[in-house]
C-alpha cells in the first residue's frame, strides 16, 4: 500500500514524469509537491491493493511511504508543513491569528455596515454574515437570502473587508461565490457530501464547521471530500459539540480538538466560541483559551444591538465587548508568537 513517493534529489524530469504516468495508469490521481531538493508525489485513491514494490523499482524513486489514516490529503504525513491560505492581503494559518467577526444574520445594510466598520477599526480582517440561515425551528428568522448577499457585496465594496458566508446546498454555491471570499459549510451540513464535493471543485477557501456530534475522524474525512476534489484551501472550525450538560452552555467547546487537529493535520484550525458556548460572557475567556490551545483564528458573532438581533443575540458581543476582546487577546497572541 503506497501513498507517498519521495523522488531522489538526483531524479530527472523524465523519471518524475514516468512515475506520474505510472500512477495515473493504475487509476489514481496525483498531488505534486516540489521542494528545493526533492519532489514528493502523493497518490490519491485507495491503494490497499497496490504493493510498495510497484513503485520502489521505478528509477528515481528514493522512498515509498504508506499512510494508514483514511484522511490522507488532510494528514501531516502527506503534507508536513502548515498550510497557509491567502484571501487578498489576509493570511490564514502559520504565524497569524485571524479574526472573523460579524452578525449571525444580515438584517439590513445599516446594521452590517456599522458592524463591519467597527470590526475593521478594531483589527478584524474578515466579515461574517449569514444570508441563508439553517435554523432548528422553521419559524425562526432564516435570513434575507439573495437580498442578504447583495448587502454583503455592498458592504464589502465600501469597507474592503473580505467576506465569509454560508452555503446550504450545491445549487447555492455558484451564486454565493460571486460575493463571498470564503464559503462556509455549517455544522448542520458537515455530512452533506454533495455540497462538500461541489465546494471542492471551486477556487475559493472553504471553512468547514464540525457537526454537533461528529468525531474528529469524521470531521477530517469530511474535509477530505473537499480536498479530494482539488480544493486545497480548507479551514477547519471547532464550534462546540453536544454533551450531557446543556444547563449552563449551549454546547461544550471542545478545545482538546484544537490541539489534536493541529497535530493530525496541516490545515488551519479556527474556533467559534460564540456557538461553542452560546453565552456572550464566556466568549472572551474562551477566545483566549482557544488561542492558547493553538487556534489559527476565531469566528466571533458581533451585533450593534445584540438584544434586538433576529438570531443568536444571546451569544453575540456588542461593539464595545468586541473592542475589549481584541484588547484582551493581544497578550496571549504575543506570548505564543503569533501576530494579529
């Protein structure tokens, strides 16, 4: 079972091309990573029926490595270095702590613009806002739809902030891409494989949220669906899981998952402490804890008047609280050697 072929430093272009041709002739796709001295060829597909000797005998092959994990493309064995994703001039991953902030739902242009301008002044880099909102109750506000997308586009043009918004179905992707710089797959859609495959075929970063009861293995396999289709710009987001105690918090924010994901995968890992706790008074302390655990970014719900929000007002920070959050997390960011 071969998964990674490391070519020798002296391998010629012809030898590398011959190995790639051999892999494709066997029915697999390839992922090529060229370093200063060596070329690494990743084999994409189920290689359990292929002997390592099939590739070891090929001229130019220095080493054959097998990956036992199901999530090959997401694994650190396949890609040892941290992935860096760029959205315009915004860097996501590695040595940067990126802040995504904004209201749960786009309610009006005035609401979104006021929030966006404040977030930008405080150092936030990416504006969040839901145009299409999957809700537990069919009677809850489910977003402004295409009108919400138009508002996001207008505010994006006025502020220069990058925009992230959620897509609910494969049919929504093409239209949403015209506005969004990052596509979000919400917790309720983590197992929507057709949607995962669709966003895997586009040239836009995708933020994938962990489902309420998903294991880390399931979470990474869903990321693998996106990666397998060719989209390497995947961001993982821990947003809390359901546990036996729902008295004090909406969900249980699993910060151990952050440390595990940083060890298992090269993909950037974000934390959403707003959904993770469901309480605005816990967002700041859990944000600091998330950064200390190794998170590459935070997704924070912010609203000018949380008490009047049409969705998730109870977990949304006011503008003043967001300013305090940005001030309070700075020492933690500095201590762990990252930059805002």
